[in-house]
C-alpha cells in the first residue's frame, strides 16, 4: 500500500521537527520521575521531615533552604505513585513548589498571581507527572504501570482521572476505581456513558453497547488487560437485533465493579493495534501491587424494580495481598436481577391494498379508492400487527478475576491475569396481536377482514382503524441464553539496561453464546378490534374477552430454535523501547492476532392450524406486567400435551446462518516519543507508522447454479497507518493537543460472510447476503483540544474532531420477486407464491462518508463557596456531531445519518461529598439516532431522543463500613422506536421501570 500524500508530508514534517527543532539540552530529565513508581506511607508532619523521607524512598536529592520550609507541614502520603506525583501531593497544602530536574528536586516559593513566570517553569510540574513522557518507556498512552489506583472517595477518583487525562499525550478520558464502583451502574456500559462522546443503547432497562464520537459499536475496539476481546449477547426484542453476532462488544456481560480503570483512547498512535475508527476502550482489572498490602473488601446490595416487585442480590468481594516480590488478587462480582420491558409494538410497516369486499360501507369514497385502487408509492401503509407485548428476563451476572504479579523492583513487572464472566437470561416473552390467518399481516387484504373505520396521516400511514372478522394470535416464548467469557493474558516488562526496555503480551480469550427457545401461538378467529397509534400511549381495544379461554383459542403452531456463536482471539506482541536521549525514546514492535468467529441457527416449526383432532393445550394469563391481561399458552404444558420431536441437528440449520470467519493479522510499527521544551513551551509528542496485513477466510453457503453450495472465500488486505500526536503544555494549567492519524475498522461479520440469511414469512420476508470481498472502512482523522486544569479541583476541555472515511460500507435493499434471487423454491413456507416480493439486502462499498463534532467537558469542586456548600461539585460533558452516508434503496441513494449517530448527547452529575456522607444525581441525554436501513420501502429505523436520570447516596457508618442507596431510571423513560425518517411510523413504545438498590460495603 502507498501512504497518502498528505500523510507523507505529515511524517516528513514530524521528522524535521524531531531533528531540527528538538534541543536535548532543553529536555527535562523526567526518567526517574515518570518511569518509576514507589511505595509511600508518610503521615502529615513538618515538611522538611517529609522531604527527607521522600529523598530516602526515591534516591532524589532535595535542594532547599530551612527558612523556606519553616512552619510548613506536609499532607499525608500513602500509596504507589511516581516521584513527581508524590512531590506534588506532599506540597499541595503549602505555599512552595517542587521541580524534578535530573536527580535533584529544586524547591522554590510558589509564584503569586501577577508575577511573571516562564512558561517552561509553569509547565514543569505537568510534564514531570506525565506517565507517557518519552523517558517513561511505557507501552501505551496510559499503561497499568504508569497509574496509581489509590482512591479515597468520589472526589479523589475524579481528581485521579483528571490527572491521567492531563498527563496523556493523545486525547483520552479515564474512569478510575471509586468512580466506577460508587455510582449506580448496573454494568460497564452505564459506567462509560459519563465520558464525553460516549452514548449507550439500552435493553430492558440496562445499558448494552456504546457509540463513541457518533460512530456505532462496530467502530469501537475493546481491549481487556491489553488485548482485544469480543463478547456477544441477545436482546428479547427482534427489532433491536435480537442476537448480536457482530463486532459490537456487549458491555452488559461485565459488572462495573470488576474493573478499577477504564481508558477511552480517542486518538490513534502507531503503537496501538489498528482498528476502531471511533476509538479504543481499554479495560483494566485490579492487580495486587495496586494495594499497599493485605486488602479485603466486601459489598452487598439488594435491588428491586417497580414492575417486577422482586428483591434480588448484588454482591462484590475482593482480597489482595503481597509477599515481597510476589502478589495475588481475587475478586468476584455476582448479581441477579428481574428485568422487564412492556408496552405496545407494531410489526413491519409496509404498503398494502384491500379488496373491495374488505372495505366497510362507512369508509368515505376518497379513502376507499386509496385502500383499494392505489398503486406504487400511493398505496397506504399499515403495520402488520398491533400488539401488546411483555419481555421479561431473569438476569444473572457472574464475574471472577484473578491476578498473579511478580514485581521485584521498578524495573521489572510480570502479571498473569485470568478473567471469567458469565451472563444468563431466562426470558418469557409474550404478545397478543392481529396476526392470525386472516389478520392484517399480508401484502393484500383479501380474506374475511373488513375495515370499518380508518385514519390516515399525511404520509398515507394507517394510524388508527377498526376491523371486523379478524383472526387474532397470542404468543408465548420461553427462552434461555448464556454468554460465557474467558481470558488468560500475560503482560510483562523489564529494563534490559538503563536505556532499553523490553515489553510483551501473550493472551487468549473466548466468548461462547448459546441460546434456545420454545414458542407456542394460540389463535382465535372472526373477532373485532380497533387501535390508535397516533397518541403518546398507543392502545388497542378488543371486541371480545381476550382473557377468556372460551372465546375460541386453539393452538396454531409451535417453534423450537437454538443459536450458537463462538468468538476467539489469540494475541502475541512484543516491543523494544530505546531511550536515545533525555526525553526521547524510539519504540519498535510487532504483533500477531488471530480472530475466529463461527455460529449457526437451527429451527423446527410444527403447524397445527386446521389439523383435525388436535387436543386443547393448557393456557394461562400473561403472568407479569402488561398494559392489559390476555390469554397465552402454557408453553411447557403445550409441549407436554402435543409432544413434538424437538431434537435439532445439522439438517435443521437455517440457510445462511452457518458461516465462519477467520482473520490473521501481522503488524509492525515504529514510533518516536519525545518530551521537553521548545521556545519555553513544554512539548510531549509521538509520531510513528504502523503496517498491517490481514488474511480473511470466510466459509459458508452461497448460490451456485441456483442451488445452495458450500463455499470458501479468501481475501487479504493491508495498509500503512501513520499517526502524530502532540501535547503543548502552554503553562502549568493549560494544555493544547493536536493529532492526525489514519485508521481502519473491519467490515461487520455478517457483511463478510460467504452466506445468505433467509427470513421468510407469509407476507414475503427478507434475504440478507454477505460480501467477503468488501474492503475495510478507512478513515483519516484530525482532532484538537484546549484543556484548562485548576489543580485537582477541576478542568474545562473543549475539543473538535473530524474523520473522513473514503470507503464507507453501506447496504443496498431492493424488493424483488423471490424466484428471481436464485434461491431454491423449497425454502418458501407453505402457501407462499414463487413470485412473492422479498427485500433483498446486501453490503456494498459505497461512497465515502465523514463525521465531525465538538466535545466540551468539565469538572469543578465548589470549594470556593462558604460553609457546607464547599462540599458541592459538578461534572458534565456535551458532544455535538454530524455525519451521513448514502444508503441505496432500489438503486436510489438516500442520504441518512450514520448508524448510531446522535447529533447531540450530554451527561451531567451534581455531587455533594463529605467524609461522612454524600449524594449524587446524574442525567444522561441522547439525541435521536438511526439503527438500521429500514425495510419494505421505509427509509431507516430510528430511536428518538431520551433522558435518563439516576441518583445515589452514601453514609459512612464507621471508617470501614459504608451504607448506600441508589435509584436508576427515576422517570421511567419511555423507549420508542419508529420506521422511516419522515413518516416516523411507530414500531415500539415501552417502559422498563424504576430500580432501587440499597446495600453496604465493608473494607478490612
């Protein structure tokens, strides 16, 4: 591959910057202060005594005068940190400053406002605290070796996150220990939503996946303890993608308490793995040497949802200890929750016609003509079922982490991490709707149905109507699904010499999803009903008793299905970092990564409609929250009564679902890091180039000569990815960052399959085909930010970003007769005509796309206020983004917002914190976003804007025992989904209820 011309210029200018403008004599000798960490346990005492003990621990000489220290006291200092961090904390309550130059600490009186201070002196404190300074020999912008995880409360954790953000070279955000564990977050997705640019999707009241800077989950790469990982789960709602076989990481698998640091890297550096145009989420579990010695923590909570009424547990435990050079840690997090979502659901809006006999006499002549005689785009739109529905899940989440660490000194560290996670859902989904044989789920209404009243909106959509002689159907599905995740990873680093460090990683991870369900449909015929979806709370009215078994309910059909998804990663990488001079480091490294994904879906359907002698099956009323009660089948009783053979084997595999993907990637990089001064301004920078080559093997079934034939397709692609990041410390409080890079995101798993998926139903259905020869998404990115830091009390950051994607992958959807697709007629369901219209969807490399945006984030402790108000504080962020791409409908391009892009998103938290008690409230606002291309001529599928509010409070009963109470989804936010950008045809309108948690945490 050829590096683009503008990036060639970028690299040449960067090299010139390194060789001409760089003056080693001006570089700060940050080697010791930035690269090494020390264990401190110093009480508050006279500052002179504290500095003497500091000198003994670090080996640094302290240059000062006794008169300067007279009468001053230090603040307490405990934990593991760099010398620069320790020095700043020791002096935080005094009127003097310390600066590390070489192996000497120079102590001077703090400058007062109005007196001139050189920018070099102002920036020194910030640079010496930089864990990514060139002399630090770190592997990433924010590596475990460079972080201190010693927090005493929410304010302290925010201060630590702020410190890490300031010290990074590229654009990043961080959450550390107490910030994650002490907020009402049911899982990791909800913890991440408070970072600028992060928005989350929700399912049954819990966060599930994230979007970063307006790009969807598939554009965000997730690393766990340094290596890339993937997990998949399922939703109870088909309209939300049901089972997520994709590159979108499901954060709901993990409890937030398992992690003590999360880093969101928004800019790309050459030393990072390629992938993730949106950014990289780095998850880090706790390590033994994060703690001073024997540490044990136990937390227990109970939670209850207003709609389920059941009390369920949530428990966390951690124990860690060190024995000289060795340490061991074990943590366990378990939770059980009854989640529910219920409301109104419309299924599959499409255009239809009525027969003349199917339109009642009360319909006006003008409307009758539209219903019966309209053609093409003038036909009316109708949803295929109008249902009340309930989705219940008993959700259990278990996470276990273990770590063994060898840390003989600050030159060597080796850590073995093992993580196990399991998420299970036992679901019961129910619905009632007009989906029987003579329902409204047809392209043309020609049966017994008679429409007696109708309201059309300006888009010709039926938003209210009344019917006679309609067949009704109720659904009851019992399903079980489980995601199991394993990771074993070995990280190590050692200083081969004073100037050369070797680091490496070897790891394996595996995610298994297994799901199955049994479902039973009941049908009753010849009924009347009406519906209205043109109101805030849609409703259906029935002309019969939907709770009475005597109204003619019979079993219509039953279905058994099983799904399996397996994803596996093998990672190995190594790096040499050579300190070529003061504040300058050259890094060279290479890596190998293998990713494998395989899956299948199997299904059996048993049809009992119109069969003679079928016995009655047991029935019941929907047992959980619903808008109204209605009759459903007792699924277990129905299967026991009819006793179908539900054994599934390979012969029951759904065509196109059984495919596998394997990717092998070899990569290498070179990167030059620097930290010093130019013209009195502190500068930290990295510039580098990464090369990768990926070989793809896709196996599945495809059409060959009109038949489904197993095929194997191989493809390969490579690229050079240049990157430059520079941070200017304009003074000790002001940082300006700028970065430019090229990165990729690989095409979705379904897009790359050598297979096709067929979903056929009475009204037609869909065919989704893959394309293994797609090229990856490629994006050239530029971002910049200006950040002001007011000590540990707060910061304000304003940033802008622009990404230009020159190979955006989009989909093409075209309605075509089934018998023109080449797929066998044997795959049609009973009664389907060969020329039934099918929505044929396939991915294509469309024209490019771009996205641009602005981020504003800030935090402030209100310690300037009088009295108790000084304990107040606030943090928040705002992201405004815009981007679009063409989606093809019947060959016609339509410009739509990028998937999962919210043009506006914001988060805000107000907190009141004392040593004894505290309260916090949070708001998360997300603007409208698109989730799909739509179907049947609908232009896209969308979620409107949402506002979620949470709160928590704590009380320290003793120094070791803390009591907590939390409230989630305080306003019971409606979850709405609709089809078509302009017509906004309602698909779902549901709620999931408020959740209350209360508990206690004990630290030993």
